[in-house]
C-alpha cells in the first residue's frame, strides 16, 4: 500500500454546505429537523464530514476535530437515534456506496418527539444507497424523495 502524508491538507476535501429549497427547509423546520449531515468513509483517511445543510455547532465540532466525526460514526453504527448530554438528538441512517459504509445524520430539535425524523434518516439512507455517486444533486433529490414518503 502506498504511503499517505496525512499532513497534506489537499487530501481532505472540504465539506460542502447544501442549499435546499425554501419549501424543503420549511418542511424540515415543521418536522423539527435542524440539520442533515452526510459522513463518508474513506479507506485511507477514515470517516469524513462531506455534506451538511446548515453550519451549526455539531458541524463546527466536526470541522474542528476529525476525531469527533469518527465518534459519530461509531455511534451511528450501533443505534438509530441518540440523545446527547446537552439534550440534542440525532437520528442515524447507514448506506453503502461501492463497499464504503456511509452515514446520514438528522439533527433533531430538543422539542421534537415525533418518529418522523428517524424515518427521514432511514429513507434518505435507503435512497442514497441506490446511488453510485453521492453529490449535492443526489442528496437534494434523496431528501426531497424522503420527505415525500413521510406525507
């Protein structure tokens, strides 16, 4: 296997903020969904934050500390939903692209007690699992399709 210089910042692609339509954002707000995050597993570099819909505290933690991304993937492997010490909640969905394990994180408002955000994470993951390439367009389409399944 070739050696990789992990100090080479060009290896780490920047996470991309996805712009949703106003209608999609409104629907997510009604569901009390604060953010949707995609974590991708890279064989050489490990799990990476790839896409998000809002730059909030969780995204900032992941951007500042790649080990936090790894911690979130460990949690996502073992549960469908987690409540953290600060009261924040996250629902998880898992999908494969090629042979790489990837995760959808749906951040949920503390006030939400609905089953819908958890189903949203599952639906997005199932839809993305059918894609060969994950990019902004496929994620927006997956979120849109998943939202329509919740109606």
